[in-house]
C-alpha cells in the first residue's frame, strides 16, 4: 500500500521551460539538496505571501 501523507497534494501543474531555465533549476536543486518541485513550491509561496499564511493554518 502507498505511503500515507497527512496533507496530500492532488493538483498537478505542468510548465514548459527553456533548456537554460531547466539547467538553472537543476543547478539550484543540487546545491540546495531539494527537488525542483519543492523549489517551485517555495518560489510560489514567496511570490504570494498569503499562501504561506494559508499553509500554516492546515
């Protein structure tokens, strides 16, 4: 059976990036030891401060 998650995420977003943007994301991901997905979540939270507040409530 799959791993249980306390707050599962069901929405999938897809974006297209250039080779240069992908290389940049790969570099940051390695340096930060984080997935690109988590980097993008962090970027969204920093861009929209209200989301960080909502996430803390759940």
